[in-house]
C-alpha cells in the first residue's frame, strides 16, 4: 500500500496510546505532552495515521502462529485441498486432522487479530468526526475505509465462530460491556451490511492503486456477504441471491476492473492493487516484508534464496490432479502451481515430484534463473479478486432467476477462457451451478475462500469423481480417516476467551 510514510512516528505513537490507554495514572501531574485517545485526534494527520494503523492490523493473517506456521494456514488445512510437510507444529497437525479445540493457537489468533482491527476502526469512527478543521471529502473517505475494515473483520468472525460479540465503541477496563455477550449472527450481518453500504457512499474512487479501500472493494464485499446470507446458516434464499447478483453486476459493469491476461500478473509486484486485485493485504519489504514466502516453499528442497524453506501449507496431489486436462492453471510455473524450480532459486532446474503453490510465489524474493533472490518480499496477500466477483455473479444470477443468462455464461467463461478451457453452454440450472462451483474451487484455491464456500453451501469437492457431496461425512482425499462432521461448521471459541469471559457461553456445539 502506498500510504504516506511520513506519519510513521505518529502511527507508532498511536499504537503506544492504544496499548497503554487503559493503564492507571501513577502521577497526579498532567503532562501536556502525554497524548491519550481523548487528546490525540486533533488534526487531519492524526486521522490518516489512525486509519493506516487499522490497515496495518489486517496483516495478522500473515503473522506467526508458533513454529513453522502462520495464521493464513488455518483456512486452507481444514478444506482437504492442502496439507503440511512439517510435523513440528501440533496446532497445524490438529487442523489437518480436524482434531482441533479452542486451545489451538491459530484459532485464537484469528479471533484476536480480527478484534484488533475492530478496536482500531472503532477509534477512527468515534474520534475522526470531531477533527476540525479537516477536508470534508477526505474525512468521509477515511470513515468509509474504517467501516469497510470493520465489516471485513466481522464477516470473517461470523463465518468462523457464528454468534460473536458485537462491539462498536472503543473499550476500556471500565466499559460497561467489557465482558460482552454474543450477538446473534443476524445482528452481526446487519452491522456488516450497514457499514458496507455507508462505505459505498463515502466518496471513494472506483479503484485505488494505492491499496486503500475502493468503491469496487466495498461493493464486491457486499456481494459476497449477500451470497453468504442466501446460503447456510441463514438460508435467506432467492431474495439475497438477487441482491448478490445485482451488486456484483454493478462491479462488473461500472468499476473498470478486469482479469489479468496472465496468471503471472497475479503475483507480479509491479501490478499490485491493479485491475483484478480489488482488495489486498499490503506488504512492502522496506516496511514489513511478507512473512509467508518461506512457509509456502517445499520443505528444504533448496529452491530459493531463503535458508528456511518450511512447507507449512502445500497442495494435496489429489486436488492438483483434479484440474481438467489442458487447464493452464495446473501447468508448471505458468498457472497456480509449480512442480519444478531452480536450485537455490537461481541455478539449474530440478524436478520436485510434487505440486507447490505458485500463485503467491515472489520471484524477486525467491530468485529465478540467473538472478539471486533478495529474501525480502513485497508480495501482497489477496482478499478480493475480480475473478471471485465474476463467479459470485454467475452463481447468484443462476440461483435468483432459475437459469443462467448470457451475462452469467460470459462471466464463468471469462475464467475458463483464461485457463485455455472450452466455454460451457446449454446447461440446466443445476449443471451450470456445478460448473461455477468447480471454477470457484479451482480458481480461488489457497486464497482463504474455499472453506467459506464449503460452509455456506454445506458441500465439499470430491476430487476422485469430480463432483460435490454433502459437507457432513466428506472424507479428505489425502486421508480418508479424516471426516467432516456437524461440529466443523463452526470453529470453537478460543479457550482463553471462553475461560476469561463467562458471558461468551455456551461454547459452539461439539467442542
């Protein structure tokens, strides 16, 4: 994100304020140089620093979760399309085996990370309106960005944990709801929709190559929210499929977003926040390097400049083999995977005898033929891609109207054409949905999307017969002893939160 770096010291000061704001006074004197949230928000630069801090908090997704692990892995290892090559992290292994509990570190980190984003956006939304003088247009944009980030956080929370505390005001140890109760999922979704509608109208540009929230990002996330609400567990049906179709079509027709011509552009640092990338978590090596490169590399097979190649999250062979014959996405180093790479990152080509994720591969950091890697990655992490929105429209329109229209075919075939696959045509409603879902699985893999599709559809992909089956009872292709059950429709509340706050009870079913 090309946010203004000159506010770095201010941002650090803000972080100190946020962390230390609840400490008791130990001096009677009032030092005017000691800032608090009540005295800090006085000039426009404070507003910019505050929202920048909220963006920075989103990077918890790439933060560490014990030895050889980062939080992003949680959403992949439970799908059955990914596995781990490292056995040292018990939390990772428990996710792969679906034997996790509320003590799992990744489950705890997702909860804490999302509520940290919410805490910062709540400060922005409470304090920034009172900053005077300040350009009214920019103030409204900052508030819109904060509302998007708060909605983004709650959308994750409600899908991961179900009913969750709904906190909309800054908190301290003296707050009356410091030990909050769980709000209903319906109420959480109401806030998400309200925040995103207000973000839509906040005067944001349609697209923003700086990495800030854009109008297209707000509308796209809202379309994904409507699509989710149409399915399980809320089951709002045709009305919400129509809302999802209309909102995604607005992005398709008006945003100017397009698919990249090549899959390589998806992980080209010169094309971050452009065209297909509607919202990404931002990294810049000079500020904070992307920490996920080593985790995605094969386990110590010497294919990069990094000394620590972990293999924390890698594809299953069964999922890799499920791509259609000729699908460019499965072609070595041209699509989403690689099965060979250069020794040391820049030497002789060697075969790896297994697929690895190329979709997030930073060539600059890892190296390429004749060019040594820097081991410093500026690769962003995707959150919303235009390809996703095309498929949201195709699925939602077909469900809302009872059959696919020409625009829905155009959307799904744009994905297939780039993959060098034949277009689909003349399908029934059920056949078309099946085609769209297969594209969702194969296009959006390893982007934190698949698990949530499984939850809202109550379906899982069977790689062996290229079809979808019930979520409950689905066996992982890589390990048939691992079977999805009712309890897996939600993650457990983090045990530390559950123990410290009796108002969160009861625990989610089965834990």
